[in-house]
């Protein structure tokens, strides 16, 4: 009988190995089968006067629900409207010049922190007013007009750390509207002019967080794991006996 014990010991090892493999399979975390998402309240913004002064846009960072949710993407949905309420070009050249048209350029951008450009928009619209001759000191005025509405929807799936944690995400907006006259001057004189523009930009920002459920062992898997480990312990005790 003493010589049969090593043979029995060799037969027990594969059984114990199979139990442990089964336990590892059952305890594997269950992955979420689909991506989930939720929208934050739409944020409105407005800039009046020179069109360059904005409050900082703020919205809540992603809630991980105590680690149960994993952020996979952030979508930013922009709608931007811009226009001027008045613009003036004054001839400061020594003699008369002809202003054929005025090009108005809107530049709007959104920054996350100091180095992450989220949105960059440049739009140009030319004045449709007829050409006009201006003597030194004379001005040409342009009345109200609007740029075409701009929209953009961008989704970010990397560098998501800025959207995690406690508190708010802060986005800094920058906007400017400039006027550049197209001038014809006679006599080879140096052209000089002064422009003033009063305008504004406004719009909305929608934020959508995409996420998945963080993989965790299911309660049933944990129970099965406990049973298998217990069975393995019993086999070891029987082997030693």
C-alpha cells in the first residue's frame, strides 16, 4: 500500500489543476456589451461690444460613480453665430483714396487649459457696399450684417484626464472681428486708415460623455469561485489522508 501513494498523488494533481483553471474562467470580469452616454445641460455663451470678452465656459467633470464607470469619449457640439453692429473705416492717408470693399474676418476659438485647442473657426464676409472715394479724414460706415452660422461636432477619445475628477472643466473662448479695406490710392501715396468694429458672437455648447461599465466580477462568479476553491481544498485533504 505504501508504494501506491505516489501514484495516487500524481492522479490528484491534474484534477486540482482543472479546478483552478475553471475557477479562473468563472471569475473573469464581465465586460459591458455596449457604450453608454449622457448629455450635460446645453451651455449658452454671448459676447457683446468689441466681441472679445467672454465668461469662461464651465461644465461638470465626468462622474465615475466611484469607479464603476470608465470614460471613453467626450463630444463637444458647437453652434456659433457672429455679426457686426457697426464698422467704420477712416482714411488717414495724405490724399484721397478709393475703398472698393471691406473684408470682415471673424476668428473664434476655444481652449482647454493653455495648450489644448478644442475649436478654431475663421470666417470671412466681404462688404457689398459700392466703392467710395474718401478724402483725408473721411470715413466709410458699414451697417449691421451677420456671418454664416458655424457648427461643429468633435469627439475626443484621448487625453481625457482633463475631464475626470472633482469640479468643473473650464474652457476659455476667444473671439475677434476685424475689418480690412481694399483700397486703391492714386499718386503712389502711402495708404493709411483707421478701423473700428463693434460686433458680437453667441451660441451654444453641448457636451456628451461616452462611457462603459468598469469590468467587475459578478456575484454568481464569486460564489462559484468559492465553491471551486473549497473543492480543491477537500481534494488536497483527501490526498494527504
